[in-house]
C-alpha cells in the first residue's frame, strides 16, 4: 500500500460525514506504520468507542470507509471467524461491523455489515509467524494465499460499501 499522511487518509472516506471526519483520530502508533507490508490500513478510533476505519486501494487509489461496531456479544468459549482474514478466534474477539453505504443509498440508511476481528488487526493476523527480517526469508505459500485472500476480500467489501463493485 502506498504511504499516506493524515490529510490523505481523511480524504479517502467515501461514506463519511463532515462531522465524522472532524472527529476522526488516528492510532497512536500511526507514525510507525510500515506501509510496504500492508494491503489495507485499519484501526479502532482511540477516542470514539465503537468506531473503526478501513482504508485500502482500489485501482491504485486509496479509498476508505467508516465502520461501526455492533459490540462484542460473542462468547470466548465459542469460536468465530473473521470474514476478512478467515481466522478462527474466540467469539469475543470477532465483532459485526457495519458501514453506511456511500451516496444516496447511505442517505436512505442502507449499510453493509460483516464480521471482522474486533481489533481490526487482520493485516497482522495473517502475517503472524513472519520472520523479523522479511527480506531474508521468503513467506510460505500458505502465508501468501492468506495475505492475497485478505486483500481481495477487503477490497471487495470496501467496493461494495462505496458502490464501486
């Protein structure tokens, strides 16, 4: 993913109101983001409970959507699967996130939802076990498949929200 600065990130959100953009807070570790290893940039708002953000690239351009969490109501005694990274986790670590559709559909109240990792850390989850120096060791075929699948499903979700599908 191409490196982005705060103003560029704020310009990506196709389903955000002016008020939501004014309230947007980047993660505290934003300056440390390793863009070259990301297919998407996602985070929970550190100041607004229940709000998250997802930015990816469609046709080489950064695009983003504002997410709302329904709230964790799963049980840690049951497994749940994130629809983006396809990782099985305890049920309390997966939440339903919805995104208001862009344009007239969103103004009517239409939204799209999917189950995602509660911390929106899918990018890190599919890369678990990667060596600290990625240039020294090639990732496994399984890891490449997981990364590609996450990227494809993330782009498809964002495209659906923005009406670009």
